[in-house]
C-alpha cells in the first residue's frame, strides 16, 4: 500500500509533455515537502471517521487522503460519502479517486489505481489554487467533461 501511494505521489508531481509541461497536481510536491499532506485509513462508519480525522489534523493542511484499505467501497459509495460530507463540512471540498473509475487528463491517469480514496481539501485554498491555474495554460489539456466533473465537487455535483 505504501509503495502504491509513493508511486502515485511521484506520478502526480512529475511534469509531463502531454500536460503542457505541467504535473497532474502542480501543488502536490510543495505540500509534501512542507508535510501538509496527511494519510488516514478508513473502513467503517466512513463519514464519522473522516470527520474525526479532520478534527485531529493540523489546521494548515493542504490535503488529507482517506484510504479504504479493504477496497470495499464502490465508486457510487464514494460519491454518496463525499456528498454527505460536503453538506456536513462545507468549509472543505471532498473529491474521490476510485480504481474502477479513474480520471484522465489527455490520456494520463490521475488516480492511484488500487485503493478507493476520499480527498479533503480546505475550500478556500483549493478555490484560490484553481483560480491561479485558470490564469495559466494548465487546464488546456483537460477535456471539458473532466473540468466540469472536477470543478463540480464541492458544489452539489
């Protein structure tokens, strides 16, 4: 599991020609270096676990990855979970990553490929980062469909 996550973070931070010289997540490397990325394991009573772990995480975090090690959560389960969490904790934006439904940017997989994940990011930080990226060519490699999907998280998708 740890090897999978290390490889995934490496792929997220690697700049790629097919992404216009950008990485999948241009802010991930700095967040990792500053120790602002946290990982927790989830399995049962997921919404409650996530709420508790957010409360235990330092306030200046960039992202929390909640990992379903048992791999028993479906993509639909994740959508339901993030919808409930979004209503309960609107100061965050919740996203999902599921191996059965990976995201792609210009043919490059954005997912970890093995574990169902829920990602939590502080709303204000994520919205500011998106606005900065909109002023660059970062989103030029993204399909309109994928942009709308990702940008809808946190807004009642």
